[in-house]
C-alpha cells in the first residue's frame, strides 16, 4: 500500500505539472511561436518534474514516517515537500 500511496502522490503531482505545462504551452502559442520545438521540454516538465519531489518524499517517508500505509502526515515538513511544488505549479499557471 506504500507503493500505492507513492504512486498516488506522483499522479497528483503530475496532474498539476501537466496543468502548468499546458498553460505555458498555450501561452507560448499565443505569443505566436512554434509549439513543436518546445514539445519535448513540455513533456519533460509534465512527466519529469513530479519525479524530482516524489522520490525525495518517498525517501523521507521511509526514513522518518515509515508507519502504516503512509496515509497520515504527522511530520509537516515531509508533507510540504509534496505540497510546495503543487502550489508553485498553480501559482505559475495563474500568472
């Protein structure tokens, strides 16, 4: 079930990263530049960025909160490791 929790966190992060990537892509199209040149970068942003914060989260959960199915967030700093990138993606998408 810990793998399921980790995968769920990755999916949440990927969802917000993709929303940010789509917003940036559309903004770039509106500025009248070619979107095809940037597609690999947007793919990396959408699928790669969540790995950058989910893997450290998994390591910290394993080291400091390795109890149950990881459904509780008792250490706030570990919880914010997942939430800060999501909040940043929302903030960038709203600009």
